[in-house]
C-alpha cells in the first residue's frame, strides 16, 4: 500500500452499529458503534459533577464512559473526560476534606502500622504514568449478553500518578513477612451492616512482585486524587487492570493467600461462557497489548486524513503499531508520536492517508517490546472481559 491514498470526496460518515466487516479471515463480524447511538449529554452524578458531560456516556451513577472521540491527541487523559467505574458508592466528601488525615493500615510487614497520608508523604515520593482500564472495557463488542456496562473503548484512560512507592513503605516498616506471596489492598467504601463483608467489599490481591512498581497515590495529573477516582489515596499497580488499582485504600497487607472476598475468589476470573467463577481460573491481572483508532470517526473530516489513535502493551512498552483501512487484509506501519512517558503509558500513533470515495474499515494492531501482537479477535468469556481484537475495534468510515 502506498503511504498516501487518494481522497477525492471529503465527507466522512461513521457506521452506527449493527454493521459488519469481512476481516482477513473472510469471516463477517459485527462492529459495535464507535460512538454510542444515544448522543445526549450525560447526566453526571453529584460526586462527578465537575466533569465534561459532553465527553461522557452514562450507564449508571457508578459508570461513565469516555466517548471515543473525546480522548484527543494528548498522552495524558484530562480529568474532566476520564471514565469512572466504581463497584460501590464512594465515601462521602468528608474523605477528601482533609486528605493528609486519611489512614491506611500496613500489615504483613515486620513492623505493622497505621499511617496517615501525611506520614506517607514523608517516607518517599515517585510519579508514574500508567493506563487505568476497566476489565470490562470492550464488553459491547462481544456477541453474548453479560452483566455489567456495555463499554466500548472508553473505559480506559492514561493518567500521571504521584505518591509513595509501596516498596519504600515496606522498607520503612522492616520488610514483608517471609510467607508473603500477594499484595492485598482493601478499599474504604462503607459496607452496609446487613451485608456479609466478603460479598461486596472491594479487596484485591496481586502477585507480590507487583509491589515493586506500585505506588500509594495522592495525586492524579498534578491534582489531589478526586473522590470520583479513589481519593484521597489510591493503590496504583501499573500495567494491571483497573480493579487491582483499589480506590479509597484503607489497608495494604502482604499475605500468604489471596483475599477471600468474592471479588477475588470468583469475580474478575476469565472463564468460558456459562461457567461459574473459581479461584483456579485466570485472574484479571496484567493487561494485554491493545490499540484502537480514535480518528476518523466523525462526519466532518476534509482533505487529507490523519488516522490516529492510542496503543499500549500492559506491562510492556509498545514497539510498533500498524494500521489497516480494509479490515485487516493489508497493513501499513504507523508512526508513534508524542512524548514517551514510560512503559505503562499509552502511545499515540498516526498514519496520513488520502482515500478514494468509498467505504473503509479502519483498524489498528499493536506490537509490544516482547513481540506480543494484538490479537485479531477475542474469544468469548463469561463476563465479557477486555475485548482486544482488532477486528471489532475497527470503525466503518464512508468517504463520499
């Protein structure tokens, strides 16, 4: 394919859903809409009323998706368009009234202690740019019905987090106990008295080695972490799905076994459709290599087209991104642009094109530094977690 492809007519239209493409395998597959069909301004919950309602799609008061065209061309996602996914109602505004007074228990170390955010700030500080992506991002691309919000691409964003490295806290408290195999974080949402703790509490365990890059964050994009995003203190585990980045963190424990909370034992487990969750199934820990186009998807492009989007490699940096305008039959390497904010941040990519009049299926395919290539399609799983296939992350564009 030539680097530049001719564009004679200049009006773009986006397929609105229910459409299909024929991929490289010759199999016809549906593409979910690039922008939700309901284009009304989102009604924002009180705790997030400072966000831009025109950039968001509301599913519930706890789930707000960033519209595909609202990501923009910056590496860092602005707070006012950043998606929201909460499992429980956030604590009250009193939690962020005096952020330095918030307390977190540190257990499973030689000298267990309860520390305030103010005390954590005296132990150490670091900054990391990393993607937060809901495990269900892409649920709307699966064929089967699954519980949860039908996210498309907008349950993900890239933020810069500042806080104390967990390893520094552990060193301050004498190191982890010898038997520890997991880092377990517990959220500070209020649990109704009539509900069994393990049924609803947000408590997640990740392998102990994740501690080396994790931070207890009190700032997001240079501002105090908002209540909507886990303030005043959030566990940030770079490269791991959002559920492991526990909000309102009240306890960090280094444990021999994984948490007994349902959200760990049976929730966020990858299993065949129709099967119940169980501890022996893969947990939603490290993210997969993934990318998607964010432009063109609107109907006002003219002249030469810059096809661009975002790509990330989970725990590995992105090495390459290829773009196809024919549903994956042919590919051309895109240029990775913008500042490199580290292995956990997403990268912007761009490919200029001039398109003849006609219909195009535009998609992207990322490759990470270890040679892992974004999958063509994602096999169904019961909870419809993380559709990463480039086949259905495509957008249909008509040039006329």
